[in-house]
């Protein structure tokens, strides 16, 4: 996404009109999720993807028309099993795509694009709101974050309602089709320990959208050389008073993979006093049960212990650090999906 926004900003600075295609709805075995985007330049070049194959070719053709006629449109595409195979999908499905033209001379568009890029780089929560007016064949945009609004919202949608959205979705607003896309709510992977498993896991958590934080008391292990893609590296003197040193909230996914079971237990006891969305601890079943027995003696409840995913990861007979990293990341993805689809109060 950040590269796509960089490309958009480059075109805006050049004063070059371009088209932006966004998947706004999908069903069946469509290859990309709602919110997937593709930029199409005047020369036909693209950045990003809405699914590849026949879909991408059709959207490129629509984008050329949108650039030429300077209007926006929503188009639905239905695919047979044969069509889906060309896009690496399993069977047929349906996709609805918004294709709009972006005028670099329009101040609001440039401000929203800049705001999006700042939100992604700064890792702060934001919501992109796109309103499509079918009567005018036009779109308007707004960016909502804790600092307020860039752009303007359709009158019937409140900021509070927008902030309840956890996954890209359409929302009714009178005659408008409104698409709300949240940014930076995928959660933080807090990896306690900087050994071989952590190093492999960090590559996967970064690749699937977690903000990845490495925490250890060994500077020679918790280093930028070993974790070049980590968003943050925290070197502690020890693992005491963690909750004063590391931010742990309801969107934190904590992984305990320190160099020994004593440190693992010390970290676990503190995390159980936090609102972390996920707590996973590495170790054999015997090791985990011994730690749980000790926690019970210290007054931790069965509900506390049930919060802990231990042994950590989905059961795929993982042995190498890379395989264990896959196993843990898969479990985190599953738990995040449950959290993001849970109805909000």
C-alpha cells in the first residue's frame, strides 16, 4: 500500500491524471479482498493489483475510459471456474469494482493521499472514506483519524460510526455508495525474545501486516542487523515491569519465545495482567503444564490460563525455526480474523 501511495504522490506532483480501481465487494472465490487497489496511468501502466488475469485486463480497459471521459463508475464482474483459474482462484466468484479518475490539481485529493501516506508511515489508525455519487458519476474522499478529518463526509455518516469499522466495507448513506477502509488496525506483534524463532517469525508477521516489535535484554540479538524489517526494537535491562516499558493493548498479539522458561514465565505472568488480544508461549506440553501449575498456585484463574496459546502455533509438525514461525504466524492470523470480524459495541 505504501508503494502505491508513493506512486500516486509522484503522479500528483507531475500533474498527471490517473485512474484508481478499488474492489468494493466480493463473493465466492474472488482473488482479492475488498479494499484491494490498482493504479492505472494514462499510458496504461499499472501499480498494485485487483486480482490479475481477466479481471485486471477488464479493469484496465475501464480505467482508460474513465481517464478519457473523466468520470467514475462501479462495475460488477462475474467469473466462471475457467475465468477464476486464470486468476489463481479456485472457482467462480463475483467482484464489484469502483474505478475513478484522480485529478492532481484537486487540492482535496492531494491532501487525502498525503494524509494516507503519513498514516501508514506513522502507523496510526485512520479510515479512508470514499463516497460514490452515481448521479454525478463522481467520487469524494475523506480521511478520518484521531486528529479530525481531511476532506468531507457524506452527511448521514458519523465519525463514531466510521471508527467502528474493522475491515473494508460498504455502508449505506442515502444515494451514495460509501466505502470505508480502515488502516493500521491489524495489530502489533510483540515478540518477546530475539532468537532464531523470533527472527523467522518477524519476517512473517511483517509480511501479513502486523506492526512488529522485538523485545529482548540482549542487544547483540535485538539488533537492526538481525531484524531489518521490524517496526521497532526494544532492548531492556531485564524482563521486570514490562507493562511500564512496553505498550500492550487490546490489539497486541504477544509471542513469548525468550531464551529460557524462567523468562518465559516472568513475561507471561505480566502479560496476563494486560488486555492483550493474543498471548502465545513456546514450549513442550510438559513445560507449559508445569508453568500453568505454578500460575494456579500463585492465584491465577483458569480463565487466565485459557487465554494462553501454549504450546504456541497451529499443529503442523513444525521443527525448524522457519516452520515454527509459519505455525505461529498462522495462529496469529486466525485469531486476528476472529477479532476483526467480532461485532463492535
